[in-house]
């Protein structure tokens, strides 16, 4: 499994609410993105957010990366500070 992890700065609660509504309305990520799961984390005090997209294969991650990089910056929660493309070493939900 692979992950695309993006850190954003200058994130407002309004931007987070708009993205959450857009994802809920669409039922998931943008068309063409073959993702196993997505997470959006928001630290309101620091005005930062972290997006984690999970992918079954490196090819799925690479294809999604191209779609995300082509997005209009207005469609993101803030300014992209960093992008990591990682192999997932541990993936476990704990009760």
C-alpha cells in the first residue's frame, strides 16, 4: 500500500468545511483517483491541515498525484507546504 501525504498551511475552517462538503457530495475523491481511503486532518490553532490518500499500488498513487497536481489551488484547503509519496509500512486501526 502507498500513501500521498500533503501538508497545507494558511488553512481556514471555512476551507475545511467546503472541502468536506465537496467530498461528501461526490462520495469520495475526484474522478480518476483510485484510492483505498482518504483522511483530512485539521489543526485549527495552527491553521494547518494534512491530507492522506491511500492507494493499493504505486501506479494508483502516481496516477492520482498527476490529478491532484493539476488541481486549481483554490480547490485545496490552503497553501501546499510539502508532498510526500510513501510506502505504507504499518496500517492498523486500533480500538
